[in-house]
C-alpha cells in the first residue's frame, strides 16, 4: 500500500491527500513534521535528505516534493483525466503547478507564518503587507485566466487545479487585506463542491 509521510495541516501534504482521494487510491498516512518529529530521523533523511514533508513510498518507489508527487500520482492513476494526455496540455498544466511553487509559495509563507503561527522570524509587518499585495496581484492574473475557464485547463478538473486550489483556500482565510476577484471565488466554489477538497483542504488554518 502507498504510504504518505506528513501532517494534515501542511499545505503540501494537503495536495497529495487531495489527489489520492480524487483518484481513489488506497494509502496510509504517517504523521511527520513539527510536533510529530521524524523528519530528522536517519531513516527519514534516507528517504528525503531535505527533512521536509511530504514523502511517499509507492511499492518501493520513494518520491518527495509535493508537486512532483501530484504529477506522478496523476500520471499513474489518472492518465487522460487528471493528467492530460496531450503533450501541450500537459505542459500547460505543469506551467500552472510550477507557478504556484515559484511565485505563490515564497509570498504566502509570510502572512501564514507571521499571522497564524506567530513564528518570530516572519513577524515583519512590512514584509507581510508586501506579500499580501503581491498575492493579490498574482491572484489577479489567475482571475483573468478564469474569466473563460471553469478550471485552469478549461472545462475539466485536472492536476493543474490542485496546487493553486490548496493555495487559494489558505489565501482567502488569512487575516490580510484581499481584493475581490469574482472568477477566483467562483472557481473556489467549484472546488468546494468536490468531497476530496472539503475533506483534505478546507480546514481552519493552524
């Protein structure tokens, strides 16, 4: 059985649990990270030398980095549905996934860690406000794209929606100033209609 290491309130673990639920893949999950420890244990570091979560073991195949895991699972269990079969469509889906990691992740960590977890290293009000502004600009780009798309790739839900879908929940529940973006909000409502999203993403921030 596939094993996932990671705690359920990690945004990166949420992505993996969400895609597994969408695909109907049986798995077991082992708590790891923060209060659960494990990530600095020698056996864990042998799987992921970065000491980060999530990590999966799929019949002996070990993989880390959440978006890479989402791609792998979508290909193995959802080729032609979550994982676009067409090469160009697939590249576009991966574009949106990488955009989440490279543009959103470095910004959203500031208000989340500073205002929700009260981590001292992130309690810089100027940097938090700058991040909030950048996030609104980024979601503004997404809002334009979603003007004529039900989901990121068009009419169908794909792996492209998963990283940004987890991110939009966090953004809309942070105690920061946000712009109103009707298309992004409508897209999130469509995600909320999915049981897997409600089960693994739509939780109070902590």
